[in-house]
C-alpha cells in the first residue's frame, strides 16, 4: 500500500477536510504491514473502497424560532460502510459540524462498530445547529425539521441513528417521535430512546461505563488497579458524566471536568452530589462549567484553560476531537501520567499520540475505549427486534463482556515484541481486518 499516494489522491479529491484526512491516515499507517501481507486486499482495492463513504445525504433544515423567525441549517448523514450490518452511528448538533468532521466520525465508527463484535455498519450525521441557549420548543421544532429531511434514508435494517454531542435522550425522543409518525411504524429506528418506548437500560451510562471497564482491563494487564488513582476528565456532558460516575464508584478520584469556557479543578474529588450537578449544568443549556466553582467550596475555575496541566495518573478526554494536542501531551507526560484513554472520538492529535508512544505511556484510542456506547446501542437494537427489554444486570453484564473482548482484540494485534501494547495499532488492525473480511466476502460492489 502506497500511503503517500492514497493520501495525496484523497487530499486532491477532498481538499481541506482535515479531520477526515487525519483519521484515514492514522488507520492506514496502523494497518499498512498487515495489509501488505494480503495481496487480495490490494487486488480488490479494499482500502480505496473503504476510505470513501458509501453515500452522503445533505439537506436543508428550516425551522421557526421562538420569535417566529425562519432559521436555516444544514443537515447531513454520512452512510460510511454497511459491510457488517446496517449503518449505525450518532447524530451531532454543534456549531462546528461540517462534512469533514462527520466523515471522520463515520470512518471511525465503522471500525469501532466492527470491534464491538455486533452486526453494525458505520455512519454519522448531524447539523451545524447549535443547541446552546435554545428553548425546549426550539429544540423540538429543529429535531422535527431535521427528521423531515432524513427519514427516508433510515430504517431498522438500513440506518439506525443515536446521540452524540448536542443530542441526548430528549433530542432522540423528539426525532424518533416525528420519524414514527412519518413511517407509521414503531420499529425502533433510533437508539438511546427513552425507557418507556424501546430504550435500553444502561444506554445513557454506557459510553462512560464501558470506557472505565476498558481502563480496568488495561490496568489489569499491568497488574494494577484503578482504586486510589487520580483522574482528569474533560467535558461535562453525557460521556464525562458516565465516566465520572463509574471512576468514582471504582474508587478513583476525579479532580477535573471542563467546558468550552475552561476547566474546574476540584482537589477533593467528585462525589455523588457533584456528579449529579453535572447533569444540572448540562440541562441549563448554557454550555459552561464555571458555576460549579461557585457551588462547591474548595474547587476552582480556570478560564480558557484545559485540565491536562494537572498532575494525574489517568487522563480521560471526554469532550471532542483533537482536544489533547502535542503541548498538552508533553505536560501530561512531564507530570507522570500513566494512562491516557480517549473517551471522545479522536481526542488526541497525531502529535499528542506520538508523544505518548515515545514516552511509552499507555494510550488507548476512542474507537476501542468508547465503543461501549454504540455496543449498548446494538443491544438496544436486539431488544427492539425481539420486542423485549433486558434488566440492568443483563445489559451491564453484556457490556462488560464486550469491553473485555475489545481489549483482548487490541492486545492480540497491538502487542509488540518488547511487550509494549500499542492499543491504537491493535484497535485499528482488529477493526480493519473484520471490515475487510466482510467486504471480501461480498464481492466487488
Ligand atoms: O460515537 C459514538 O459511538 C456515538 N456517538 C454513539 C453511536 C451510537 O449509535 O450509539
């Protein structure tokens, strides 16, 4: 495989799509050697077919704000690859959303979903709509208008969306409600639904819980335990909340959370009340964490800064892509961090990853660490298809098994001769091989 040529061709075709090109390059670099051992992949142009989405749908989303004014946004769905199962992946509502970001997310989702061992292809969607400061009615009207543009492309065996940044249980409910009216079927074509209409237990917690189960496996591999370790978390949304909840339950001390406005340092560590307060902060719709420091004595707010300047044992980026850069990584390394596990998708820049690998610090990529979210979505699809609902214990047990399995796959493909486990390489090879195998089995199409 000639990575330089593939990347140059891709860049010429999709100029300026930097997140997408970054995600593709990372995977190609990881799989290069294995790929070259399989001439049939080259013969069937597996990589060239894999890096282009199967289909991209873009549509205008027009809605009325509370003042009665007409608002326009762009909606997208990137159906990346359905070799393994129906297209599956979240929807992101954020002002920054563009095609490059959704293509990178859809590409990553394809390999992540393969790692879960469940039959799901990869997709991602979203809009440049910003939920910040919007009323509940505005959110509802936007979700309904978004569905009008997308519903024809969805279905339980076609494409099953879920939440992502800016899309939680409330938004999924509004979208699914409109979808259901349009198709006149209650067929479960969304995951992250409310418990009373087909949702799965543990789905809200699953991304964060799964990430901590993965971290437990990583530490076990090193004959260590998470209890007593200090943890830096970024973000304060659904994923950060689930991670903080499980980390605390397992005896770790979470000392930071963050928002677009800066970060909170709380040396006493988060407790149940503070973790509940994260939900309140999120529900306020203001997208800021500063009020935490006013509420909880002993904590401090650092405007415009990131939590990575703190001395911690474990760093869990839980906010968004490229939130840990080379400089942040250097600070974490200098402060003796032992493990960096991305809970956000592509949370680290290539420079940051290089810094961790060079310092031989364990770094685990989002597509392995955060796969518990979509895995539990897969479990929600199974429950919907069987018209039943599993107990919390049943879902949690399955989530545990899946995360342990993902960890094993990473170790299998990522262990180096000197014993160091390159989780990025392991996850990329394991995911890639499964998708490649499924594509090979279905012929050139
Ligand atoms: O990035 C992700 O894996 C998600 N946002 C969840 C996707 C899903 O379909 O549950």
